């Protein structure tokens, strides 16, 4: 059984912060793998209310491209292949059936949602555990200590203090920057900005 962290999310698009935080969390917890589990685009738009979602195929392609050069990364398309968006607990059980015992990696901004916005929280906590990364200015340990519900889960939550440079990066910011670049640079040139320049021969 491989030990892992399961990183659920839209990854709309994946950012350097997503990948850097996953690697940081692995180093801090001693796990072997970070399994990135992108949500279905229809769920991102209809349930989460996002105004835009890259297609399932595009987000999967982006994650797999990043994973090619990062041995610690795995990408699971299991949720995308299901007829409906699975719950996180179902996916963690599926990973376990595949030989991967994964704790759920989440940001501290998700902690307030656990009591009323999530299903099977107690099962996730007791069977898999949570690894929580600080986001923004959150004081994660105090949030848990002062919230009666979260306090009951505290034996199953490992808190990690994220590097400062990653705490405020979001996919929404990245999409906005791409749109702004697209408005400032002709469309034919935009892809070239992201290519590595050849060394003169």
C-alpha cells in the first residue's frame, strides 16, 4: 500500500502553487505520492458556480504534462469518468482499492465548509485523515481550536504552515492574467511567450 496525499480540486488551471504545495506537504508528512484528482467541469460550473471551466480533457492534459517531470505526482481521472461527481470519501475508498492509502489534502479556507458543505467527514477523518495547508492570513490551529465541530476532528487533522509565497495564489488569478495577456498581445504571439528561448548557436 503506497502512502499518499489526495489533492482534490478544479485545477482550473493547475498552478505552480498547487504543485509546490503538494510537494511541500509530501516533504513535511513523509508520504510517497501526491494524487491530483480534478473535478468534472460540469460540477465546477453548475455546483460550484464558477463562470468558466476548462474542459475535462484540457485540465487532465495540463496535469499530466506537469506530472511527466515530477515523479511524486500522480493524476487520477476516476472522478471525471463517473456519470456523476463522486464525493471525496468515495474517491478515497477507490484509491485505497487501487493500493493507495491517501489522506485528504486541503487548504484552511475549506475548513469552515466541512460541517455543512461536505458528506462523510467523520469517515474521511477516521479512515484517511486530513492534511491542512494554511491559506491567506488564516490562523489554522486557532480556527480548529475555537470551532466546536472542527475541534472534534482535530486528532485527525495535521496542520502545515504553507510557504508565504504560495498562500494567496489562485487559479482565478491565473485565468485573469491570461485574459489580460490575451488582450495585450496578439493571439499568434501569446503561446510564444511561454516557450523557452533557444540558446544562440
